């Protein structure tokens, strides 16, 4: 089975129990989107446009989520993959 952005989005939704496809800016949903964007970048190697399309976001949002990954003071420790 080939790993796709849809599969990653579904798993993030399952694990975080937050629908990252909703038009919502609560911390839990935004952190879920950040995790989704990071995993897609590392595992699927898709363009930012394709990654964003799955969750209803533009490529510039995906760039922002990628930048947020490194801003540890701004977001909680739930973003850590380690």
C-alpha cells in the first residue's frame, strides 16, 4: 500500500481525535495540521499544494505550519515526535 496524504490525514485525525479538515483554529486542530504537514513533507515528498489540498489549505499555510514546527516556545510539547 502506497502512503498518501489522505492516509496520513486520516491517521492524524484518528490519533489526535481532532478533525484537521475543519475550518477551525483551535490549538488542537492547528497542532494536528502542523503534525500532518510535517509527516507529509518527510514521508510522502508531495508538493505543498498537494499537501494543503487534502486539508483544505493553501500552500502558504503549509509553509507556515513547517515554520511553526521549529518554534517550540509557541506550541506545546505534543508536537514532538521523539
